[in-house]
């Protein structure tokens, strides 16, 4: 058993500016600043976790104090660089803002800042998670930060820059670290595997990069975990067993069942995902991401650069894309998001999950009002007045009803007209006048239409009565009563 094992995230930490993956612009800017001597007295690095903020702070500290620095790049081999890399240099003080966030700690910092460095040109303070400082601590730091001693530099790092007071931000040079693209993370993971003498499938490394969500540290931590499990060999099957993530084939089979309208097969495939250890929330999140991938591929083509997915995934997704209309995919994503919100606060998430799977599988059995109106010759004028969108899903911007004969509906059956229908008022838009006139005349002249309306749980409403109610609204009552009140006075 190896003693003193160092995790990959620490062992392969960037030591010079050229090793900052995904932050090349920031690295070049800092190198130029060091080389030209145009160094600010305070820097603030912001970005999500694991993108290189603290590593960049240490590299900058080494570049400033390294006696062998060349072109703004630290040598990385001198005693100063080595001491800073392991956090043992007495002139480079690293402070955790979460545990040293009080005003007393900042007052001690101010007193010590006046002491000249022991062997380096500058005394450098690196405060990680600086947003955790209290308001009095920030206020105590303001004066020193605005007019620090000539031998002092401050480097702040934070994941929540919006929590840092503007008075602090205005005194610092700000650098925003971006999320690292999955392709760059996968390339670095391949180099790490080569150094560790481990074999890895490119698709498996790309999946690890996707799971890291732009964080190199998270990716290296996942790789460390997988290497421990796989004894030197990384495959997609191993990821499925270790991380509980479904394979592309399992998700594609689920979506294929939905495209075929096979609710039972879709339920069976969804149950397989849950039986492998996934929670309904995780399974729904993976399904939503699949819908998004198919949507982008459907609109932008198989070779689009908008998808950061392994090359092996594109063929199954390209096969699924023609089976779904873009509007249907948008509707599916919206429904998944809505149910996902409900699952997080539900005591019985499985019924909601199963109901959504069945609903998505039966989406092809829902049609628009246009299709129903086109079955009646008298309503042809209404059909031509409706928008030209044949493939819209349910609740996706237009009124839709179910084609299922046995589907219960919460709406009342049929409400008879209180009076003989009259032509719609001229103030209504043309489309509403056509719809109102056609529906009312159809319901009055042809009893068969009433049976259809009752069967689908629909209702016929006279638009004229809606536009001109028999009882005046509250505002009209006040308008009519106002002259009478004035007369009584």
C-alpha cells in the first residue's frame, strides 16, 4: 500500500502560466504584466470551482518573487518557487477567507503587512474565498487595500464575486476565469492517464469531462476515483457501474419507445434506469439533456459544434433526430423541467416520474383544434384562419385537445346559449369573429357537432356575450352612478 499518496488534483496542479488550461488569455495578460513591471497592488480572480483561480494566484506569486523569472514566467525550480508551490514561503501568506473572516484577523493582517519581506521583493497575501469575509472585515481592509505599502501585493480568489462589496472590487484588477471546455478537459485527462500508465477509452474520458461541468479539479477527482476502481483500465461500462450514469444506448432506447408511442416499453426502460441505482431526479435530468442534444442536432445538423459529446454518441442521436419535431422536443424539455421541480418537493416521486414517461410516450395521440375543425365542412373558414402549425405539441402556444375517446376531461360538457346567437360585434378581430360565428352556427344547426363537443369535454361560448356582457363590470357601474351621485349632491 503506497504511503503518502497525493491525489491527482494536487499532483497535476498547474505550476507555470503555460499550464493553465482553458485560461490562456488571463495567463498571457499576467505574464505581460510581470514582464513589463505593470503590476497592480491588488488582483481578484473569480470563476466557478476548479478552473484554476488559486493555482493562478500561486503562479503569479511565484512569477513576482522568483529571482530567475524570465518573460514573466516563473522558473518553477528555485527554492522560492518550490516553497510557494507547497505553501511554505514566509513571504507568501495564504489565508482561508471562510475560517478567517473576522475583523480581528484583518487587523492582524494590516499590522503584519507593514513588516518588510524577509528574502523576497514583495510580501504577497492570497485570500481564498474572499467573499466569506464579514462586512466589518471588509471595512477594515479598505484603507490598506487602497494605499498598501510598496512591498505588499494582494491576490483574492472567489466563486461568488457578487458578494464582494463594490468598494473592494473597485480597488482590484478583476480577472474572470471561464469554465473549461469538455474537449480540453478530456485532452488533459488523456495526458494524465498516459503519465499514470493507465489505459482509457476516449468516450469514457469525454464522459468524465462532461460530468465535471467545466471544472478541471472535479474531472481529476473523478478520474482518480475511476482509476482506483478499474485497476488501470477505464471503460464506459465501468463508468455506468461506478457513477450510476446511464449509457447512451439505454437513453436512446427510452427515447425510441417514446417516438414509437409505446408507453409500456417506455415505462419498462425507465424502470431499468431506476433499478440501476438512479433516482427519479437523476434519470429525469439525463433524459432532459438527451432531449436537448437531439433538439440541437435536429436543428443544426450532425456535425454541429454546439454539442460537446463524444463522437460515438452522434450516430444514435442522428438516428433519433428525425423522429421528433423541434416543437415537440421543446415541449418535452419544458414538461421535464416542470416535473423535475415537483419531484424535489414530493414525498412520492415515482408516480410523478411514471406519469411523465407515459405522457411523453403518448404525445403523438394529441392533436390540435385545427385537425378537429377540418373534419367539418362548415368550419373550413375557421381552419384557414388558424395559424399554419400542424405539429405543435399540447400546450405549446395553441389550444389542443386529446384524441383519446376515454380520456376524462375536467371541463363541463356543453353549455347551451342563453339567447339566439347574434353576429359577432365588428370591434372584434376578424379571426375571432370567424371562429365565434362558425362555432355558434355549427352547434345550433348540426346536432352531431354537439355530440362531438360533449365527447371531448369541450364547451361552446358565444364571443359576443364575452365581449358585451349582460351585466356591466364594476368599473362601468361606477361610471354610470357617478352622474347620479353628483345630482344628489
